[in-house]
């Protein structure tokens, strides 16, 4: 078939006298079936067979089994990619929540089980923070999670409208809150509650007027409701208390150094400059990151076992063929290479299929109003890299034992094998 | 069929007191066998089933090891060769034809021939060209891209011969190459082996239990109970 005769890098390699086995290239889609590779074959009746082409042919030969194996391994890759994208999204959102509105540090109560349980005296703590050298400005926020408009978990922030952090919010409709009976909604929150500027919202029997809709880069904030700090303190019966302080450091000051000063001056608080320090107040992110590692390891082991099973069966069925290859001069190393390349092919194909599906699954969380206010997956190179590393790892893990077994096949015994 | 002009006096195979036992020594396949084959000779090894013919071939090919005795192929002593060297010997110096063709079913005739050349220095295109050349030589120019299941028994064995010749071996070993063929096809294949041996001047050692076919070789060696008789 003329269509299969592709001009290739290999042709150039031949010209350079570099066409030896180790540098041959061979890829193809329809070429897999016939073992076509990127090989120059003009004027020939036959197709050059490369080592890689032969590997693909071996996989194609048992296409149902190969497909099912790829599918099985893909499931693990999907879980891993989706999880990685979601976890990275949570890290990005956490980092974003620290630095939103020009904030450099977040201050919480020390020794609490989670950031939501932090409780600080508004006036006393603010005064101590402002006294710390290098602190330029301070904002306060009370955070509460409560049912709103039929949504069971709704993040509500109580803020002071005059704080620097409140002024940096980007409004896409209406205005900022002023009175205690006014609320502003994040873009996702407005969508989830189906509210617009001018509508009213009932929270615990009290009516609030929606005066603004805002947008930030932080998914938690976009899915949140904002009201006056005093109003939320009254509503939650926590007068004079806040959850966190946002701290802006003075120009030229390093946030980390200021955080040390804050913690030294006030032993009852922790100051956080980055998401990596968030475990000082909340282990949730750490736990999720560990869960991600566990999912990755589990996916690798399960995927490796699937590849192991498939390749073991494949080697067993091809005992005689492998014996013939050994008899015609193939070294043990070459046989190992062939089996490992086959298992690597399965792993790579599983990654190629699983990675976009994993992104799709992660993206599905943004379509559901219950989850899209908390999760904003990050689609960058990291999940792809993780899936590739795991794909290669499980291929080697699953392919090595069958490859080793294949290399130990005695040609004499294999030739007698039926 | 004379191979006198090919035989150059150099020793291709030298076996002295070759012993091979199986099943923990309960079965003796070769019992002190002595054999010398000159380079360029066409030798047929005959004998009844179980006399040790195939065992001898396997030992010469380096796919099995003797328990005792001396064996040298083109001066290389089997006992001193490493596994890598033995592999190199099989991929460069020795060509093997089995009783059953043992072709890889998923590969075409030409690709089966190419597989034997993969360990060598040739590029994929060079291997394909060589496969074409050899298949044309064995009369299969029209069947190069056929898969083994679509080939007749004789055609498959011709492909196996082409595969064995792929690396221009100095020694071609054939283990009952006509065993699975009818007498006419078997005769043709034997004729082909003889022609190629004469053309290329290689050493040809054929194991057969068919005395009529063996008679076409330059020399016939008979084995009985693991010894040359």
C-alpha cells in the first residue's frame, strides 16, 4: 500500500549511516496492523520490519486482550489524573485565598482542628497585629458554613466593607455591601442560588437584599456569600469574634519574616504565607494530598498487576515463538526488550486514553453546582506528567517478570513445546 | 552430488567424545560421539528415531550444551563460549532449519526472514531488501507478503530456509527439513538446499532418517545409540 510508505526520519538516519537497530523509528496508526513503520521502502516489494513495528504487531495480534488491558489500566490513569487535577486545584485555590486582594498573610487561631474552627478576638488581636513591625494593613473576616437557599454547605464571609481586602473585590454587577441587611454573592453562588442584584435572600428567617455580584480568581470566594462582619457575628451569635485576619505587609518586607514576628508577638496565632504552610491550621489539604499519593500508588500496583497478567499469558502462549527467536540468534536482552516494549506500549496507550478522560472527569465537577463552588481543577502539565510516570512505572512493574521469564526460555525446550 | 570443490580442508565442526544425557542421566542421547566436518561439505546425518541426531544438531547450534566431550565450530570451542558469543554464533555463523517451519504466524514470509537479521548491523530497509533477495532465490518472489497460514508446507519450509540463510551463515544446520513434507516436495527442498550449498560454498549438515534423500549429500554419517557407526 502506497499510503503506508512514509518518508521518515529513518530515511535521514540511513543516509547518515545511522540506521542501526538502536536508532530506528517506527510509528503508525493503520500501520500497526501490518507492522508498517516510518520506513523508506520505495522500490521494494516488502515492508521493512522494525523492532518497534514487530512489538506493535504482537500487541495487535491479541487485540481484544490488549484493548481490555489498556481499558483496565486506563481506569487507574483516569482516577489518578482526575484526582491530581482536583488536588492541584485545591492547592491553587488555597494559595489564591491567601494572596487574594493583595494579602500577604492569613492569621488564624493556633491549635485548632481546622481553619473554620479558628476564633480570634477581633479588637484585641487586630491591635496586636497592627503593632507588629512590617504590618501595613489588616482586614478581618468571619467564616461560617451554613445552609442557604436549599444548599446545605454554603460558605458565608462576614467582612468589614472598609477593609483594604474588601475594596479589592471586582464587582460584575451592583455595588459593595454597606448595611447589615445587604449581601453580595460570588458569581458561582449567584448562579447556584439563581439570584441577581435586587433579589432578596432568606437566611435563618431573616431577609437580605442582594446588592452586588463579584468575581475573584479563588473558587471558594466565587461560590461564597458576603455580608457585613457585624451582621454575621449577630447571626451566628459570635459577637466580637473573627475567624481570620488578612495581613498586608509593608513594602520591602518579606511576608515570611513578618509571619515569624507575628507568631512571636502573639503566641496564640499562626500566620500563613503560602499553601504549603496551611497545615499549621488545617490538615485537610495535607490529607487530600496523601490520598492522592495513595490513589497513584494503588493505581500503579493494580495497573501493574493487570499488565503482569496479560504479558505473562502472552509469553506463555508464545513460548515456542520466543524459543525460535532465541534459536535464530536473538539474545536474552533483545527478548526482554521486546516484552518490555510491549508492556510499555500498553502503559503508554492507557495514558493516552486515560489522561483526557481523567481531565473530563475532573472537569465534570465544575458542571455540578454542589461541587463547583469548592473545586476548580487545574489542567496543567502535572497530571499528564503523573500519568506518564505511572504509566511507565506500571509497565516496567508488570512487564519485567514476564520479560525475564521469556528470556529464560530454553530454545531446545521451547522448540519441543506444543 | 559432489561437494569436493567446496570442501576446503578447514574444519567446520569437530566433535570428540561428545556426551549428552537427559532426565538426570537416565537417557543417554549421545554417548561419546566423534565427528569431523570440513568447511564446504554437505553432510547428511542418518539414523533411527532417538539415536541422537537432533541432539547433535542442537549442540552444534549452541542451543544446548554437552555434558562431556569436546565440540568446536569453526575453531570456536563450545565449552569456552559465553552465552552472548553463542547468540552471536547463531545469528552470524550458523543458520538453522527446523523440522517444522516454526515461522511466526503474525508476520509475512518476508518479515519472518527479516526477524533473523534483527540482531545484526543491517538497517530495516537493508533487511527487507535481503529478504526479497532470498525469497526470490528460494522461488517465493510471488509470496513475499503472504502470511504463513496461507502458505503450503513446502513454501513454509522454503521461507524457513531463506530465514536460515539471512545472515549468510558459514554453516547451515537442518533438522529433518523434509520430515513434514510429502516425498516430492521434500525432494525438491533437499535439491534446493544442495544447490544453495554449492552456490554459496557453505557447510551443510542435514539430519534425516530418509536414506534416499541422504544419498544426495556429499557424505552420509550414520548414528546409532549416540555414536557414529
